[in-house]
C-alpha cells in the first residue's frame, strides 16, 4: 500500500513540476523563466526516477496492480487538467 501512495505522490509532483515548468518557462520574464527551467528539470528528474526505479527499491514496479493504479491516477490527473482548461476557456469566452 505504501508503494502506491509513494509512487502516486511522486507522479503528482512530477506532473505538476512539468506543467508549471513549461508554463513559466514559456510565459515568464527573464528571472522567472530560469525558475521555470529549474521546475521543468525537476519534473524530468522525478519522471526519470519513477520510470527507472532501482531494482533494490522497496516498491515493486513489476506488479500489475501497481501499474493499474498508476494508470488510473495519471488518467484522473490529466482529465482534471483538461476539465480546468475547458472551464477557463468557457469563462473567458463568456
């Protein structure tokens, strides 16, 4: 159970860092653009860590239930992001 909680937390942080990093690096001014690049690099490092977990790590990434949980979590996060974008577009257009 702790392995799913730990991995879902890392996926959430990694996706947040990637998203914030992309937005800040693209839309930010010169000082904040550097922070966006740091966020983007942190997101890439966390994502790489999740994909290439060491074999002696206590989390069993070969388990099918683990990957089903991760797929459901990532799908929920992506769906939530899409819903927020649609909501913001609807508010801006009206």
